[in-house]
C-alpha cells in the first residue's frame, strides 16, 4: 500500500470486487477517495475481508463458499510487508463464512456453519477453539456493522434496503437500494448504491459520496480503518 496510504495511520477502505479476469479479489482505496488499487491477485476467489483494529492486517476468506471441500480458507495479509499466512480450522468444520477481530487485535473470530471459532493471529499456531457464553456475543459483535460509540444499533439488510436495528423494536429504514454497509468510524456509516460509495453520519450532518477512480467490477463487502486517532 506504499504510495497510496500510510498503513496504520491513514484512513482507507478494503473491499471485494471483480478483477480483470472476472475473479473476486481484494482492493483498497483511501478514505477520501482517489485511485483504487489491488491487494490480491489470486486465481481463487476471495471474500469477507475484515481489517484489524490497528489497520495493519486484513483477514479474509479464500476459496469457494459451500462448494469448497477444504475448510481451512482463512488468511491474513500483512499490509506493510505483503506477507500472507493461512490459518487452519479443524478439518471437520464447515466452510467459513464470516471473519471478525477481537477488540485488541490478538484473535480472529471465524464463523463456520453453526460453530464460531477463536484463532490466534500471533507467530505461533492458530489453535482454533469454539467460543461460547460471553465470548460468543463478542464474536457476533465483531461480525456486525455497529452504530455509535458505545453502540446503540446495527445495520441489517431488509429487502432491497438497509435498516437500523436497535435493542428493541422493528428495524428502521436507513437507505433504499443500498447494500454492503460498513462502520465508518464511531459517527458514520458507509454503504454502496450500485458502485457509488456513500457515507452517512449517524446524527446530524451531510451525506457525502466518496469519489474513487477506475472502480473494478461489482464492488461489495466493505471494511474500513478510520485512521490513526491523533490527540487534539
């Protein structure tokens, strides 16, 4: 990512899109827009990216979804060095479908069928183990698009639009025709309207479009790092 954004300091978005060969790869763009650049070039489809809390690593799934006979498809990519590492799930597990990070960035949560695992991302073995109880709720929160700090709701799809789901009550409409939401820091949410990236504040404020150039085919599955939080 050199020359595009300073890893761990600048705000940037990672997402899935179709590359030149039609395969789904990971791409990135600065939080203020501009050129889009590829992060991966694999011949195997990639999906479900999740940026680490410090912005230095992206975890993702590599391989076909339910059709993939090998469940060990969880990868982490160091955005500074470009080094990749595969983290294996137990052989008897179902294929993974969601990835999230612990708040301290030490662990990954991976949902595979009805089981959610915790995997270490340190230099040693991944040591996957099923989670339950309070940790299961923390894992579910890592998969969600939460609003506010502390969170007061989450973004959920509802038909052909996105809605806000609070602790109780029916979901309230957020944006018609929108899809693939991402938490955009503590005070905003981003989503796609076709290939347009829109950022909407949680409270009062102006809805704006992030202009990116040369958008690859069918962008989707957004994950965002808000940038280094500098003291004022």
